[in-house]
C-alpha cells in the first residue's frame, strides 16, 4: 500500500497453526533450546505443564503481516513493544493482527497496535509497532 492510502483504523491479519516442528526449527535457527520449548519431560514439570512455543515466534507473525499485508512490501519495521500474556502451545492457531493507530506524515511513519490471539480468542501477545514507509519510486 502507498503511504497516501494509510489511515487510522486500517487493519490486516494472518493466522498460522504452530507445530512442534515450527518450534524445533525456530530453536535451531536462533539457538534458543530452552527446555520449556524442546524437552517435553522438562516442560511437563514447568509452570506451563507442557511444551510452549518461543514468544518471539508469535512476534514473527506480526512481522509477516507488516511486511506482506499492512503496509506491505517495502515497509521497514523500526520498533516494537510487546508483552506476552499467555503461552502458545504446539497445535494452537495464532492470529496476528496489525491496526494503524497513528499516521505521522512528516516522517512517513505509522504506529500500529499489534496483537496475537489464539484459537480461543485469548490474547497471547500485545504491543505497538513503529513502521517507516518507503519513498515512492518514480
């Protein structure tokens, strides 16, 4: 989308079902092999009672919405605040949502509310993103 099309209230979302393989591959890519993510026996004894996905995996789904849908290709993800509010487990379907809350014309930037919810509608992540829109090329 072009910067001129941006307005408060625009939103987009994507959903993905998290698999144990997704969690394992994320651990391999990042080196984060915390047992609550990859060791079912250890995770069963944790406060979560079983395996949970890395919180940043859900955050990555927000990045996908920003980079592919709203505002889309060419947008630059400048910053993100976030709070993880519930665990995500393998088998959960996470819906990442981005909603424009502010358009900063002088800097070609957007502020957006970012949330991820599970298949029960429970919020698992909430925060705010700052996005830079590219200059239009002729």
